[in-house]
């Protein structure tokens, strides 16, 4: 199986961390189910054009946090994640995405209340669209 | 885990050209790309690994054995594809296979057949009747199934078309899945390096510029764009090149710190493509 992971090589976020986060999001979002086999470290490294050292680090972290499980001689599989854990990942991801948007606005020197106004505007327009 | 290859202070002098000193360790499970400009000593270095050329100074150990010692049993554990095969011309592919497969105890016949089928190599034709691309495909089919712990390929994708190159990348990645093998390959192909290499060894005119983990190279070279041309940059560290409103840094954390201290804001920041980084390091 292949994974829809997209790395940003421009980002300050280390690559292994980007891999980790995106796999977690795929698991938490229910896009890859428990017991699904993941690509081997070499196969994923080739697909993402990174070294096996980086991919291995991401897999090791994910394993430590209980998201995946490596079975000797068989491969790496998605673990059974509780609903609470999935929820935590989702909350963290949304939080992180909003934080990045706010940081972008701060780089344009917007004040906090101006950012809040933009945010309200975005929400209102989304709401309008959904109701229509 | 024990290193597959240990190369220390390796030097060679050919006429007035000096190669080295080269220091390199190859661990099982890793792919190392050897990169350099033409005539940088890559092939000579690989020949020294195979004890086909004598170093002037330094040591090479493969599987814990000195390669220049009397015991050459390590050769069975290494598959080496030189840039030019000597002596293959009068033979058919099927004859070459019979000759070579017998020398390697781990010869994988089904892998050989798969590579021959994937690359559509006619085995009944004499080697010298094949096009350079087909010759190279046959060479690879005669090398990869030896299933040795170390494989050394000197410019494996020479003369190959784009679909074959990508097929070879798949074959090599799959080859790495079995056991604790290591691959060392010399290449000018950015695509092969990007897809396969864990480590990059750069040789510039015989001198080893360094051994780099691929991501470290990508993280250490960044381009910045500014709203206006930069004028006073002489106090900013890490600047590799600067032209108008664009600068390239080879030490982004220090460059950024200095820019922030001077209150110079960049509007975009982007990693340099691997090919550009290699070009910078080799020019």
C-alpha cells in the first residue's frame, strides 16, 4: 500500500516529524484502518525521497506512541487506536493548523483583534455556504 | 551491527592526479551514492574497493577483511558492476549467465528471469550485437541476482531509457528489502540519487567533499527572497550567493538570526533542489 504523504522540504519542521504527523492524521481520520500493513521503511523512503534513517525514526516514534506495530519478519501494521486517542490527534492537528494561519497573519503585522475579525468573517462565509 | 565496508585515509596517485584521502563506512541496510564530476576518481575508488587497483596509502576492509590480503574469499560476498565489462563481447547472454551464476552460491535464478523479462533482454544474442542500453540491462541482470551482502554499481543507469531507469529503482529498492544488504553506486543521475540514496559521498577532483545524509543536505541549503535588493550583507553569516533580492544560505539558522537582528524580513524561503546543491558543492 502507498500513503498519501506530502512533505514540505521548505518547512522548518523536521521531515521525520512531518511523516509522523501525517501518518497519525491518516490513522486518526480513519483513512487507514487498524491492522492495515504499512509500506516498508525502504519503500516509503523511496516514495518520499528521504533516507531510511529518517523514515525509521518516524516509524519508531509512531510505534512508541502506540500508533503502529512492527511484527518481526512480517512488517509494520496500524494498531488499534481508541476513539479518545483519535480525538486527541484531530484536536491537535486542527489546533496546529489554526496556529499556523495566525502566525501567517502576524507576519503581515495584523493585530490580534484584526485576526479575530478575519476568523469570524471566514466562519460566517462558510456557514452561509453550508446553509445555502 | 558490524560495518560492511570500512575505508580509511585511502589515497591514490595516478600520474599527477591525487585521489583522496577518502574515509567512508558502509553500514548494512544503507544505500550510498558516490557523486562527482567527470574524472573525479569515482571509478578508481570503486576499483580499489575490489582490489583491482592499488592504493598509494590507506586501508580498505570489507566484512572485516583487508581487501589486499591473500584471502580473497570476501569477493563472493560482493557483486561489482564496472562501467565497462571486458571479455563479454563474444558470448550470448545465456552463456554469460551460466558462467556467472555458478560463481555465486546465493544466485537467484527467478530474480534473473524477472529482470530479463522486465527489461526485455534477448539472451540468445551475442553481447556485442546488443545496443548499449540492452548491454547495460544484461549487465544488471547478471549482477543483481548474485544476492551478495554488498553490491557496487558504477553508473548503473548509463544508456538506459527513462522507464527502465524507474524500473531499476524499483528492483534495487526491492533488493534492499532482503536481509542486511548494502548498495554503493556511482551516479550522475539526480533522479536515482533522490529516490535511492540514504548517504551521499561527494568527490570533487579526487578530494572527498564529505559524506552527507540526504535530508541534512536539503535542510542546510535554503533560498530566501526579499521585497527589495539587499545591500549591506557583509556581516551576515552563511551566505553562499547573493544576487539582488535573493540569497542562498548554507547555514540557515545563523543567516536567519543575523537577518532578524538587522530586522530584514524575507517573504519566502525554500529548500534548494538536491541537484542544485550537488552542483554548488562540485563547482
